[in-house]
């Protein structure tokens, strides 16, 4: 094999390998770490279940707690939105509703604001950042 052919084959192999690594790195991206650590702010990640039971305990500024979950995270050509699950503790009923990034909803005595929706190439890495506050503080 001539040195030109070896060089060409080696270049092709390197380009293909580099492309494969690039695609893998792009597909495995995750949201940046949560920078807002105030009371009542949480990052929710999808879990299996249709819809999943609220699982993420968030303590509010007044000391009360809620359980939250996120089901689907979508950006079907419009604003990114997420299905949020809510259950007030103790003994609240479970409910699910959709919010778009920047929207809020008041229910069960709390206001939930969808701060940011992280839509990642691998849906398993997508997430939603929410802020939950007592409804009486608005």
C-alpha cells in the first residue's frame, strides 16, 4: 500500500472517529448545574411512569412542603413546556398540569412558576427548574 493511500485511509478513519465522538458528546449533554439555591427552587428530571407520582420534596419559605414531579418536557415548535405533578403535604391531592417556561399556576395554596425548561438531545437528560412559593405571599 502506498503511503498516499495509507494517509488517506488514516485521515478518513480519524474524521469518522471524530464525528462519532462529537455526536456522542452532543447527545449526552446535560443541563448546567442549578445556580439558584433559594428555598423553594428545585430542578425536576423526568422519571418513568405515566404520569409519574410526585416525588421531589420541596420545602417552602414558610416551612411547609410539597411533592413535585415532571413528566413530559416538549418544545414542539412552540415554547418549551412541561407537565408538572403536584401534591401538597400533608394529605394534598395529586394533580398534573402543563406550564410553559415563564408561566405560573396557583393550586393547593402554592404558586408554581416554571423558571426554565432544559430540552436536551437525549430526552432522559431534559429537566425543568421550578420555584414554589406559598400562594399567600403573592
